[in-house]
C-alpha cells in the first residue's frame, strides 16, 4: 500500500512540474503526449513534430504550446458535422468550410 501511494505521489509531482514548464524534455514530451520515447525520436528524425535543439545540438526540447497545437491539428469531424455539410451542399451546391 505504501509503495502504491508513493508511486502515485511521484506521478502527481511529475505532472505538477510538467504543468509549470514551457520547454519540455524528451521524457516530458512522452509524458504529455502519451507516446513512447522511441516514437518521438522517429517523429523528430523525420521532422514530423516541432522541436528545438540545444546550442550544442545534443539535446532536443519541445515547446509545450507548439506540441499541443501539433497534437490537435488533425481534427476528425463528427458524423453530425458531415451530415450538416452534406445537407448544405445539396441545398446550395457549394462546399462548406
């Protein structure tokens, strides 16, 4: 029971520190996104995720706001939204935005 409580307190501490940071490390990025570090490395190598390099070029950092924007860039429309657009297209003959 004590070990479980200690682990939960550690997780709360990590999330609290993460909330206060603007520049995130690879571990922070993995924690925030839920992606594995290896997957994030692949995204960095293929330049599919916004990132920053340290002056020496050895460390990789992520801007929390840019990361959140990246996570939310591929929104999928709901069935209701698609049906509304289809109805509007039938009536007006123009594609909605």
